[in-house]
C-alpha cells in the first residue's frame, strides 16, 4: 500500500478512534507536531479540500464538532488549539488538523513542518468554510506561491523572535512551555 494511503488504512481500526460519528472519525497524528495533535477524517472517500463543494458544508461542521470533542478528551482549552487544512497535503483522504499551539511534538523536525503550520500553507477551518460558502469550491494556489511560502524565515508563534534552524526554534518553544509552568 502506498504510504500516502496510511490514514485511510489506520482509521479502520477502532482502537485508533478518539471520537467518531456516522460521518467522520478522529485519530491521533502518528508523528505529532505538538503535544496534542489530532486528525479528523470523513468516512466518505474525499481526497482533499479541492474536492469539496458547498454540499459538503454540513460534513465540515460535523468534522469541527468532532475536533472540538477531541480537544475535550485532551483536557486542554479550545483557545490553545488551531484547526485547519494544509494547502498542499501529503496524505490522502481529507483531514482536518486539530493541534495545540506549543508545536513541541516529537514529529516537529524540519523547517517545512514549521512553515506548513505557520504561513498561509495552513488554511484555517473558518477560511475554508467561508471560501466554500462564497465560491462553492476551494481554489488551487500556484506551485510557485507554495514554494515561496515554504522558504519563509522561521519565526516563533508566541513572540517575534526569528530562528535559523528548527532545532534552535524548538529549544526556544520549550522555554515558552516552562514559562507557563508546563512540563517541557
Ligand atoms: P498533511 O498531509 O501534510 O496535511 O499531513 C499528514 C499528517 O498525517 C502528518 O501530520 C503526519 O504526521 C500524519 N500521519 C502520517 N501517517 C500517519 C498514520 N499512519 N496515522 C496517523 N497520522 C499519520
Ligand atoms: Zn518565542
């Protein structure tokens, strides 16, 4: 099975389910980029956001509801999470990222991992919903635009400091965790 179908395979196992309904399911990201990182996927075979139409708005709202349920399971606060889709996803089946804002997960290893969550490459749930309501579909961005976003300088999401490498940024992010009294 090709690697990009692994999500489709893994949602079939009930032991992976954090929450589920008739329309969608939540699993934990296998390579979490934050301390809490969930993925919400529909059961319907929809590849990505570019296949969505305004008819899918009820499905998106159900995915949001399940994402909020996963945050409750994590016993964290909604305000400490971001929810959205990647502009250029690597894995098949549409998936909504539900991710805590620390970005200190063991899977946060490369500059690309940072930039796909901290530039326009991360498309917030609300903007996807609004685009579907306004246009009836999600427009494809150009490869050149995507490439330019990938080389955005690394900047902390909690202060305005910039970093040369993901290693130094991650050490800095752990400092933010310690500052709020969380265990790094
Ligand atoms: P993307 O396609 O960029 O939106 O992200 C795909 C996400 O799926 C990444 O955050 C990966 O860490 C995650 N991932 C890859 N394989 C699995 C798997 N088998 N189970 C759960 N999450 C996975
Ligand atoms: Zn900072």
